[in-house]
C-alpha cells in the first residue's frame, strides 16, 4: 500500500490537444492529478467528479485544470480533497 501512494500516475491527461473534452467521468484517488490539459486549446472539462489523490507529499500533486492552455472551459465539476482545483496554471489564458 505504501508503494501505491508514491505512484505519480495521472487520472486523465491531455498534452498538446485541441477541441478535446473530459465529460461525465469520476476519477477517485489517482496517483497524482485527477485530470488536466497542458499546452492545449479549446478544451473542456464538464459534468465530472474528482476526489483525492494517492501521493500526498511535495508540490505538483492534487491539481485539476489547465496549464499552458488557452480558451478552455471547466463547468459543473465537483472536486474534493485536492490541493488546487480548479487550477489555471502558468500561462493559462482566456479560460
């Protein structure tokens, strides 16, 4: 069990995506971050539920949202026990 808590596995991750979406899902206790878009444009996270994470040490864990992403939308999302949610990180604009 201790080994599982140190896994840096994300629930749902998009990188360099355009016009993609995460919709109607629940992510419970991923290793690191439940869902997010990085370096992406016109993407959506909606009607979702995200709860907790396994890895509890250090920064960069428990984030839900967008980093280096533009013109994205998060709507009707419930998040619990995360470090930062919703998160619009470095260079995110127009969201």
